[in-house]
C-alpha cells in the first residue's frame, strides 16, 4: 500500500496456528534525533503500562514522516509466582497510539520462569526499537512505558538510554 510519500508493505504470515502482522516502511534517512539517558533505577509491578520517568522525547515530524525509538538499559524481572511472567515495554505517542510492533504484553523485554523464587538480583542489558505509523505533520511526544504480566513480579530498569529519531518520507518519484 502507498502511504503518503513513504512506501508501506503489509502481509499476513501464518506461523503454526498463530497470525503475525509483518509491516515495513521506507524513509529517506534520519533528520533529527533526541537522546535521553538516566542512571536512576525505576521499578513497577503494574499490570497496566506506566510511564518511565524521564523516558520521553519530543520532536517535530514532517507530513508522512515516521519516528523510530530505541531503548536500551539494564533490566531485572523477578518475584514469586507459579507461572511464567513477562516484563514488557512499549512506546506510545502521548495522547495517541502505540508504536510498532504493537504487541502489548505479548512483547517480553525481560522474563521470569515459572515456579521460580525471589527477586532477580542480576541485571542484564536488553534493548528494543519501535517505529511509528506514518504521521501527519506536527510535534509529537513519545513515551516509554513498562508493565508486567503478573503483579507478583517486579520489573526494574536502570542505566538506560532512550532515543527518538525522525525519518522523513521518501520524496515523490
């Protein structure tokens, strides 16, 4: 499908009995980047996504442009539960939609095995990136968010970097 001046492609893929949505976008390079770093630990055991303090970036976007966000940092995911648990992250336009992949709690930034005991005391480096759908011209704020699949689990991030990159659409052909 043709979206604005950028080219988008969408297909459904069958993997076993599950359906996956595969999306790709093309742009013309990065025209702006904003980077935030933080060395303060933040923890949650919320089942609903909560905003990561200071984990936001605001950038102007041209019509049809997209935004790629990247998050990397130390992660700990643990507690006491009988089931496998997921510590999840996503990025959302403030007042708008989540960025791709729109996996919600199906996306594990970190995880905890079933029938395990105790808090995770060993931080590990993890990273992920997300990309917006093509956007109308404007200034947007992108917020990193965290949640867990089991309230008996604590999810902590520390020593992290969050970047927001503007990708303008391809010029008309």
